[in-house]
C-alpha cells in the first residue's frame, strides 16, 4: 500500500514522463519534416536538452523496479497507441458468474496539480502513467452483540443502479448507512435462503427502507440466476431498497435483480444465519475497499 506522499511523487513523475513523451513525439515529427541543415541543427539542440533531462528520471531515489518501468516506458513512447491499447483491455466487458449484465472495470487517472491530488473522470484514452481502479468492492462487518464475527467482502456490478444504491449506503455518501442495521432471514432452511438487510439506519438513528435513488432495476432483462453468494434486491410486497445475500442456491431459479457477489466471508454469512435470535446479528461497520492503482 502506497502512502499519499508516495502517490503524489508518482503523479509528479508521471507528468514528467508524459511531458518527455510529448517532446519525443514532436522531435520525431520534426525530424521527418526537416528539409535543410538548419532544421537538423535545431533538432540536434533539442535532443541534447532532452538528454540532459533524462538522468533526473534515474536518480538514486528510484528503485530498480522504477528504473525498469521508466526505461520500458521510454522505449515504447514512440509506438503510437501502444499504451492506450494495453490500457483499454481493462475496459473490455465481462459477464458476472452465471451470466447476466456485462460489467466494466473502470480506471481513472490520478494526478497531482495545484498542490492537490486529483482523480479524473474515467476515460479509455491514456495520457498518464498513474491510474486508480474505481471502487467496486465493499465490506460489511458482522457482529453479535459486541462480538465481531468478521467481514464479508462483496464485489458490486456497478453498472446497475441497485449496486450504486448499495454502495452509497455502505459508504454513507447519501446520509444513511448500514452501520447498526439488523438482518432478517427469508426461506430459512430452504432453497433461495437469504440473509436479508431490509432497512438502513438514518443519521438520527431511525431505520428506513425508502429508496434513495430512482429507477432501481427490477425483473425483465435484469433477472439473474439464484446462486449461492449472489447479492440481490429483495421485495416485500412492493419494490423497496431491500437486499440480501443468497445462502442456498436454487438450480434453475432466478432473482429479480442480482447486483453483486460475495468474494469472501460466506462462512460469516452462514454463521449469522444460524444464530438465534437473528435480531442479535447486526452490521457493526461497513464501507468501501480501496482498490489498487496502476502503473504500466
């Protein structure tokens, strides 16, 4: 895990490298267009200036891995589109387990400008060395009274508004949170058994199931397999914000809107569902899992 200071340093180096790449591209174009000796001499002077800048990239503060990365970057800098092509692979669509809607992995450029660390809008075009994967993983810390059972890690399919809704409550960005929320059980001991979270907690301590975002998906093309470990929307008489984690799948069965999957912690989920009374099991903490950042 890198510190903020290290990330700032990497951003500054990224900008420096990008500037050199632009100069290399410009020199390459100028050399092709040179028509006389004067033009060649001008290009030679620019190359000499650039050569004087290069040692700064390989200072004693750089690790062997840093140097190898920079050498590789500089060697490939004159190959148009090479970096963009490699980076764009992270944007290729993939399907959640069992089928369903295609999911994108999004990356956003990190930069350090005006004494601020900036996270840019995601883009498929690269113009920097440093990127951050946008959060798609959350955690729920499950407890019984004051005893922590552990944490459940969930990957969300964030192209779905239900996943965005769930993520916002985990992170508390809209005000309400799952911290302090209780569980219920549906279809206990049967197929499609699930550990449900019917309500979230408001800032004043009250609980609610009112939707915080409009147009949450339900049914139709958003239907998906009822597999163990799936996180799905739930409905109790009407389409509410409710959600649950499937603990017993149903072969051939479907849920109206799966929007994520448990990556680890199903043992915690099953321990919770086997506890009596279930009202003693609560979410004692929750939030986002900070993803890695990327350097070509």
